[in-house]
């Protein structure tokens, strides 16, 4: 990896100090430290992927997804459906980005239509219009 890209891994490497870091989404309440760490890892990888996409570093994008997918397999974890992360990805990435698929597929798997009914969805976080177009 080129030296100028090494500083981008700092958010991931600093995750050992999770109690001292602040979430970029403070309005989301996390129930445990492990849940916060998984969320922050996903946010860090998303920010790296957005950087790689913005500067057209295709190999770095592939490496980011490979590392995140490898982490998911090794830890037997899959990203929780989080609308804020999905919206951030859609706002900063092209609609065909593989990272979006990585986030949306679990969201569609865990999607509960009863929780997203028209009566309950006025202020619900389950309304993601981009999923309809997939």
C-alpha cells in the first residue's frame, strides 16, 4: 500500500480506544461496547471506501471490501441494518457501488414490513427509498 494511504487506516487502528472516540452519529444509541465497535468499524470502512471512490483508487476499494468481508466471516458478524449508514453511502457513492450492496442486502434480509407499515413509518428509520430501486 502506498505510504500516503497509510494515514487513512488510523481510524481503524485507533478502534482499540473505543471508549475515548466519539461516534460520527451521536443520535444513535448503542446498547453495548461491542455493538459500538462493530458500528464504528463499519463507519470507518465506509469512509475509506468513499475516499477510494472519490479518487478512483479501484484496487483500494476492492481491498477495503475484502478486508471488511473477511472481518465479517472471521467474527461471524454481518452489518446490522442501519439506515444512517445506508443513507450516507447513497449520498457519497454511486448507486452501483459494491459497498452499498454490502449494506443493503442485510437490510433487506432483516427488513420487517410490520415495523415499516404506513401507520408506523411517519417517523420511522425504516423508510429507505433507494431499496425500492434495487
